[in-house]
């Protein structure tokens, strides 16, 4: 199998047929100038060493050299093989609340936006740990299965908004159970759920779900987002109101989150404006016994670009040595 690391460079090969075409146009323009100067046959006799054939040979060599140079620039690689790679770390499932209450602006730009920035910063610090993402409101959904692909993790994170879950509410217990089922089969010890929410649970028994997860060896950390004083919820340019026309105020329910964290053998942290709370959780995870994960990867591609560069250089040297004059066949005077 051959692959090109910089395949976009191959678009330059479209210029290959243009090189001899431009040369042909230049020859035709030269012939017109000769005809203006005088009889073509007579002018040819005045330049006995000029070789039209050599000109085409040289431009052909230059065109081939350009083609090989472009292929070399694209970094052709062959010889990929399948190998098994071992990594050691933890599996972290992040449960992110995307209900309307997370649009409250007691954080900048709002609760959800601040949480996404903190998760993105966390992903940048990961090395061999696996991460997954659950989003929840009135129900929960696996946004990103457990993975070490941190680039994809940030892409999926950026696509999240308050409309990602159409069913409103805050089903914390359902989110915990969805996360607990989403760990890989290889994971047995270092499994962690990080719950990021304002804690206003109106759907289920989150404490019971946390205890069930803890019994399975999963540790749960809860990060409370919001103020206990309360904050209105802006939706579509207006403040959210209840059926009686009263402005809805969302308040951080720290007591509920403390109970969830305690039942999950973890800890509760109130997210601050500067320190969101993920760093101390990661420090705690680092102290846990790491899990060894095995994964199948393709690696050890053999680079081939140097051969194409060598051929291109050889063709250019031959083209320069060839010259434009006809060979002098008079060996003896």
C-alpha cells in the first residue's frame, strides 16, 4: 500500500502537460520572428549548430524532473504494518449538562460556554488517558465514545449547544448510568465520571445512580456551575418565563451535587471564574492506579520521497549537460 502524507501537493501535477505546451507556443513565436527576419531555410544555415530535437529532449527531461519532484514533495510512504500499542492511564467520561439553565450568564460567556472552555483545556493536558463525552438534559446521549483521539474530542465538544438535546430537564441519574455503560471492556480500575451541571435535578434519583456506579468501581466527581443566588435564563434574546409569565431563575443546587459526589466516592467542587475545578480532579486521577490499554494501530511507514528527489535531480543534471547545440561530428580536421 502506498500513501501520500501531503496528498494535496499532487495537484501540482496538473502543471505537467502545461510545460511542453508553453514550450511549443514559445517555439511557434520564435518561428514567426525568424520568418519576419528572412527566409527560414537561410536563417537555419546561419545557425548550423542549433538543434530543434535537442530542445524537445531537454524540455521532456525537465517535465519529468518536475513530476518526480512534485511526487517527492507529497511524501509517498509504503510498508505500513499493524502493531499493538500499550498505553497506561485512566478512562474519563465527562457528563455535560446542556439544559437551558446552562445558558445563564453568571459565567462568561455563559455556564455552558465556560464549561466547554474548561473541558477543552483539560483535553490539551491529557497524554495517554482515554476520554468520552456524554451530554444530557431531559435525557442523555453519548456525544463521543471513549477514545484517545483528542482532536476529535475537541471537534465534538465545539459542536455542542443548548439545543443538542431536544428534551428539556436535568436527568443527572440517567447521565450517570449512560456514562457507566460507556466505559470500554478493558477498563476495570481507573474509571472516572466527571459531572458538570448546575445540579437542578428534576427527573430521577441521581444519588441512587451514583451509588450504583460506585459499586461497580466507578468514581464520580461533581462540578457545580452557577451561583446559589440565582440567575435568569436568556433564550432567543428574551428571559425565559414560566407558564404564569414569571421570569425563571436558575440556582446552583450544591447540596444535591455533594450527595451525588459522596455516593460516588468522589468529591464536589464549585466551579470558579478562574479555576473551573477540573485541574484538582485530574491531579486526583493521576494518583490512581493507571489502567493498561491495548490498541491496534498502523505504523512504521517507510518514507520514499528521497528516491523521487534523486531521480528529479538526475534528470535535471542530464538536461543541463545535454546542451542545445548539435554534436560536432568532425573528429579529425
